[in-house]
């Protein structure tokens, strides 16, 4: 009798695990799971500043393109490269930076925000021919500019289907147990 009551819960748990498991849509062409996670540091910078571009999870060469700096290549075996933002980049604008991993063909976009003031940039280590320079950070006058908070972009049909399936499974389980409970009270 107890096995009959536990069976729907076990089925619901197995269904949830199946739906939440990594899907084939996110697998790399060689069958491995894609863990390509590009980064930009700092993500907010002044025109003319230098950014560090990271290609975590890409085992091959990564090509980085954007309208505010020259196309940059992160070579295979390396995880970072640097780029200099154009001095004529529009202050307060947000630019998309596209990272394309050569080993998987995966492309990802990361946003880079341009500030109105100077930002600190890494200073080269002192050598006999260079003198360390001071860097500063200036505050941008004005209020905060709000965005869409991640609500823009493409909709992943796999995530939508998984979410819908979980809602249906939860509703079905609640209905089952509500009906089961009402029949137990009658007897």
C-alpha cells in the first residue's frame, strides 16, 4: 500500500531530473558539454581604456569582435588577451562584444559599458626605461541609467519546455494527491 503512495513522487522526481539534465542542444560538436564562458574586465570603462578579454572554457582560438576596438584573437592555449577601447566610443553607451570559440563554433555576447570619466587601467611594471604613472577614477555626473535587467535577448525553447513540463508535473501531482485524499476520507 505504501509503495502505491510513493510511486507518484518517485515518478515526479525522475521526470524533474530528466528535464533538468543538460540537453543535447547545449553540447559541443564533439559531444562534450559546452562550458564556454567569456568575460570582460572591467565591464565598465572610459574611452581609450584597456580591457582584459577572457575565453574561459574554450580550448581553441577565440575571436573577439566589437565596434569599439579592433578584432582581437585569444590564441589557443591562452585564456586572456587585452584590447584598447576606441577613444571616440560614445560615453554612456553599452556595446556588445562577440566572442567566438574556434574549437566549438559557439558564439556568446558580453556587454561593455562606456563611462563618462577616466577609469583605472593596469600600470606596467617599472623597468629602467619606464616610469610608473598614476591612474584615477572619476565619478560620472548624473543619475543611474536603468536597463532591461536581462529581460531582453533570445528565448531558449528548451528552458521554456522544461519550465512548462515542471509546472504541469507539479499541478498533476497536486491534483492527484488532492483527489486521493478526498477518496480516503470517504472510506
